[in-house]
C-alpha cells in the first residue's frame, strides 16, 4: 500500500494536521505514517554558531521546552489520532514513530522503503525556520526528493474538487498529471485546471500553449481538464488571479532545477506562495 508521511516537529496546529492527514490518506487510499522529529544536534549547533561565550539563556530555554515536548510526543500524538478515529469512520493503516534524526534524512529513509511516498508537512515547515523561530533549518519543500504536500493552518478535511496545475511545458508534466488523476481518483469529480503564465504571448507561445493542450488530451483520455492562460508579471500573480476566479482546493507546482518557476522557490517567494493563498500546495521535483 502506498504511503503518506506526516512529519511533525512541534505541537503547533497538531490536531488539525493529524485530522487532515487522516482525511487525505483515507480518501486517497494510502497508509499513514506519522513521525515526530526534533534534531537536537542541529538546535545546539545553531545556538553556538558564532558564539564564543555561553549560549543565550533564552535559547537554552527553547531547547529544554523542546525536550519536554519530545519526551511525551508519542503519547500526545497517539491520543490525538485515537480521538480522531473515534469520531470519524476511517480505514487507514497507521503507525507512529518518534526520532531525533534530521528531518530531511527521515524523509529520504522512508522514501527508500516507499518509492511512491508523499510527504505531508505544515506550511510553517516549508521554509527555513524552526518552530521556535530560528532561521536556518533545512527547507523541506526544497530539499525533500519526494512530492511534498503542504497543509495550511486550520485545515482538517481533504477536498479536491478544483485543482490548479501550474505548467511551464516540461516533459514531466504529462506523467505528473497522470499521477494526480490516480491520486484523486476516489475523491469524486476532481477537475484539474492547467495554468500557464506568459507575460509576452506571441505566435510561438500560442503554438506551444495550444500544442501542450492537445498533447495532454491525447496522452490522458480519462481526465477532467480545463486550460487557462494568464499574462501576468509572474506565476505568483497568475495563481492569485486564478484563485479568485475558481477558488481551488489545491495548487500543484513543479520545483525546477532551473527555469520558469525558479523565482517561485527562492526563499521569500516560496514562503509567499505556500502561506499567502492559504491553500494546500503539492510540490513535485524535477528529475
């Protein structure tokens, strides 16, 4: 059975995150693994970076609080999960693990065991900042090799009626669209709107756009697709305008090595696109 991995590193929004993870896993017919991780070695190194004398007492207090949370994390998470399953009829194979391993390593190790892994994280884990506000923690959305599903705050139910797939015409797009359709086949009536933004839309750009649409229809004959072209200053502005028109349940982006969406995944823009719209975001990574 394919696996979703919910990675937690604090109690922040924990009830909603666990509820969403169970809802999404149930509807997508995938097992759920919840891992609570806190990398104390990284935290201690970050405290001492550039510091010749004793560590800041406030930072030491943060570590002590994290240690207290870590000690009771398994009981806390299991209680939240059991409470959810008592109140909702869900059939989701579920396991829980507590670890001090670096969270990137946790995701990569699980990916080796489950090649079709999807990593579920909160939006505050999607940029380089720890739960205590410390800058420099590894950016999960950027560094994880598997697809990363970013859950916004105050979201408890997985609904996938309207999905926006942003494209810049990559060869991976067709396979990613097929993966999306398989992922959401049991959600019922999911429509995928394929969005492209082209600031200067000339003859060659029009040919590419029309050709891409025809290719999608030829390669994927069982999809409910719509195609939307925008001519905004950048893809973030295009998503924002389209979001006002169709109110999507999910935004899907490809993390390129270099290219059209590169600015979206800079430190500031990633934080913006993953938190500004208050929508779930699914990030694939270019091979």
